[in-house]
C-alpha cells in the first residue's frame, strides 16, 4: 500500500532504501511561494540509524507490514533477551540493543510489544510504566515532607530512581520507562 509523504505519521513503518524504516518525525515546511515539502526523520529498524531527509509532499512511500505481538519477558543473557509468545508459547530471542539502556526496567513476566517483519523481531516496546521493588535506599529523614526532598533508590533490575523521602526498602513503585521518573507508590 502506497502512502503520500504528507500522510505519514510517527510510528508508521515504510520500505525505503531497501530496508525497513520507522517514522520518527514528520514536519511540513512551506517557504513563501515555493512548493511545500516534508522533512521526515526515519529510523532504520535493523541498524538503529537515524536520518533526516526532505521529500515532496506528494512523494509515495511503500508502507511495510509489521505485526505487533504482546510477549512476556523471561530472562536475559549477555547479548539477548528471551521472551515468550503467550498464544503459541514459542520462545523468541531478541538482541539486547532493541531495548538498550531501558533493560533495567525488565522484570519477569513483564509484557512487551514486539514488532515482527517477515517473522523476525525488528522492534521492542516497553509499557509506559512498570512496577519495581525498591532494593536499597537511604532511611527517611526526620521532618522531611514529600515535596521538599528526593533521594535515590536502587530498584530491582538495577534502575536508579529519584524518590520522595518516605519511600523505604521493599516498597513497590510505579516508574515511567520513558523518563525514568518516579510516578507513585503501588
């Protein structure tokens, strides 16, 4: 299916330069009486390369089909993460680079959305928030309130999160995976 450059949206996947690319950003540029154009940021799904190029608004892109499946995280080794497809109970290995530094938020049975192209994983998306257990944090200070001081807490998986002073070891926290910030206690 072909799509015009002006109709591409963030997150769509297209075939471009003999590879799969996802749209990171798409902005319309109009310069006076000149023709409008689209400045599109594309991210290569195989290599992670990010490029920005200018296209005519009417230029056609071949939209790629990427199947999205929800899978449960099982465990990691040095170079891969092992996931399980809960419909077929098939185990899938994805490269650690797909998740990168956000791997500190992985906990057993966490549901990830995996993008598959031709049966091979090409993307991995974490949920927006995850529940983590605090493993180590300094004790709370006398007289400290929730609004005036933050301290660092080390959570399961190695995530380091700034938390209010009332948070103790063993507390369950809700953490935003996009920013790494504390959301609330659970």
